[in-house]
C-alpha cells in the first residue's frame, strides 16, 4: 500500500535561533519560537513554520502570523510583512 504525503514536514524540536545558526539567515522577533512543522503558508498556524517566497502569498502570511505561525520569508519580501511574531 502506498503512503500518502500530507504536505507537512515534521521538524526536530529546535528553536528558530538554532535553525538560523545551522542554515543561515536572520531572525526578527521571537528567536526561541520552536516550530514543530513546516507547512504551506495558507495552512500555517501556531507551532508552524511557513515559507513565504512570492509576493502573492503576503496576505496569507499576515493571516498565518495572526494565527501564531513563524514565517520563513524571502529577503526581498521581508519589509512587506511587518509585525510577524517571528520571521526567519
């Protein structure tokens, strides 16, 4: 029987500061935020890390941040998403 992928990547329990230290990047906000999953920005909420790589997802990113998600934002878009609790 084939397994179905749910589109979610489970993350090891590591704070954003640890992830950024390993992979590079800059944290804006809560460096201690520890996401459990990497999910699409349209589905992200508390405990999630969501990539924002295109401007068409900015509104979805704002909503995800309101739900408590951390955002992994392309450097070119970072200034367009103010007020996110944690942005990497």
